[in-house]
């Protein structure tokens, strides 16, 4: 009998990372793929991206509504509660043998709580990482403690999961799954991408992805305005914005992006959801990536491109030498961009090794699950003490 593996996704970016794993589970004769979508996938405001999943040939087994029309702390907290209730019902109907979660989103936390209470084993990707500026860090470590199998993106993160009390024989360093798409996907040509985006690249073009720093109080407005002032310093710069997730204060940034693009139609464009193909193709052809997204840290170095990482959102993550850290202040952002645009640094970035691996993460994960899934019906686990 096939083992039922349920993959949970709540955002377009997360789905993009999961894509190669979903494809491989779908074609694996030992597994039955189940997909439960939630969060931003079900929101008209964020593009109803569950439709993209269906267009890719996947069947969605459950839609768990949790996203309230609010980006406040109270709203996010209520969403977590709704998610816990919704996933309890979904798992009762689906009866999966294993659920797979990625990262540190509050939607994943809701799913983890429901699965943990109902004794469904959890496989967790990207545990052990640090993001000191976000609520995500506490959520990520909490999911780790509720999970049975752990697939980390570096050896240092593997050691941290073990430090959290997880037995080494259940913790595997497999690299970052996002790199699989970079290696395996047929990216668009530059002309093809420009037609898809309806936007012409120039001598200097950048991709901007900036999210609120959720453990800071009311800093999104001021920080993003500093970013926009820095962009205006570069008169001939073309700018592609991707809008933030449904986090606390996310709508503040969305409003500022909309206003900026409206006033700078010839030099800028924005997207609620680019999809993995257009997003990765864009990274391939831009001159730098600017913002505070994990993608700038984990995936962009594989392209040999510079990332300007603003503020504390990604503080604590392992970073390639192509990452330029700066404060969320106009002068510091300008200085960092000038370094990123220098021909010397551009050439240096092409030689940088990505600490998050070189691909085939999906193959490693599936091989481990195949070997372990028969023996994890019992979710009991002892705390592993480090001597």
C-alpha cells in the first residue's frame, strides 16, 4: 500500500521551493501525494496562487482557510488559531502517514501543532536556521521540536537541530531545496523574460524584495522609505519589486510600493506573485538583488550575483561572500549598492561558493523518507543530550 505524504504550503515562495519535491513524490510508486494549501494561496489580495498549483498539474486535497484580512499581531495570532482548527479537520480526513513542512511561517506552525497532537510524523525542511529579527525564529525552533525527521540546509544548522535535543540519526544535512530549481529549471531567455514581464531591462536593473522585520515595533514604514530614497539616488536604475508576504505590517510596504511604481512608471514595476520560473529568470539577468529576503541569502549566490541585505531580518543566517550587509538607512544602502555595481565585485561574485549546497536536495530527501517511513508510525522520541 502506498504511503500518504501530505505537503503543506501557504505562500507562493514556499510552493516554488517545494515544486521539485512535489513532482518527485507525485511520480514515486511508493507514495501517494496529498497537498494542503492555506494562507496566501487562498487570498484574492495575494493572487489566489492555489490556481498556479493546479495549473502545474497537481491536485489540491484540502484548502485550509486561515488568513484574516489583517496584518496586525492580533490578526496573525487569530490566523494561527484558525489554522490549528482547520488542519485538525483536514488531517482527520486525509489521514496522512507523514506531513512535510518547510521553514518558519505561522501557517506551518498551525499545521505542525495539529499534526503533533494527532500523532502524525512531521518531516521539517530548513530547521536550525537563525533569523534574529523575526517571530519566525521561535516558530522554526518550535516546529523542530514537534518534528521527527529533519532536513537541514547546512551542517552548522544540522548541529543546531541536534543541540535542540533531536537525535543525530534523524537529522540530515541535504542542502537547500531551492537550488534544485536553479539547476533543473529551463529559465527564460532575457528577451523572453522581458516579454513576460512587459518590462525592459537597462544598463543597471535590480530586483527588490523587502519584508517587515516582525520582532521590531513599527519600523516597516521608515525602513522602506529609506530604501526608496536610496533607489532614487541612482537616476538610470530600473527596479523590479516583488511584494511582501502576509506578515505584520506587510500592507504598509505594499502601499509604498504601489505609490512608488505609480509615480515612476518608466523605471519600475511590481508583482504580487512572479512564480518560480519568472522569479529565478529575473535573478539571472538583474545586476543585484536588494532587500531582506531569505532568497537573497540562500538562492541568489548560486547565480553569481550580489545581494544587498538590509537590516536585521536575516541576522544570524550563514551567508556567502557575495552578500553585502547594510543598515536600513539611505546612505548605507547607497554605499552597499555602489559596491554591488562595481565591476570588481561583480566579477568576484561569479567565483563565490554557495554554502547552501549545489542541488539534488530533493533526491536526498526522498531516499531518506523511503528508507525511514515504515519505521516512524510511533512518534515518540527521547531528548538527545549533548555530552
